[in-house]
C-alpha cells in the first residue's frame, strides 16, 4: 500500500500538469482537476494495518496513564499501591493480547 501511495503521489502532479496544459490550449471550461489515489478491493482491509500498531500503542498508553493517575489519587498518593494496580492491569492487557495471538 505504501508503494501504491508513492506511485499515486508521483503520478498525480504529472497528471495535473498535463491537465493544465490541455485546459490552457482549449481556452474553455474543462473538467475539474483530477486527483489520483491507489485503490483495490483489497486495500479497504489492508489500509487499517498501516497504522494499527501506532493506534494500539497510543490507546493502551493513554489507558494505563489514566488508570495510574486515578489510582494514585484515589489511594491517597500511595505510589507502591498504584504500581501494584498498574502492574495488574498491564498483565491483564498482556494476557488478552496473548490470547488474541493464540486464537489467530
């Protein structure tokens, strides 16, 4: 998909330049300027794999940060108890991820 995007990014400006030349020769209102994007019936599903690792890391990090801050405040600013809770939540997240890998 990344290579298809590179080809589309290369081809798009070339097509737009040719379009401008043709429109300037015709001196009339032509079609709207075109854009190029890679498409395949399979790209609909593969597109999500380009950024799923980043999204997963960001979501899990934000969740663990929220859990740690709320736990730290609610347990009376006790850092040891907070670390125990965060370790427990992290092990649950890791167990769920491992089960997803095993089911695949």
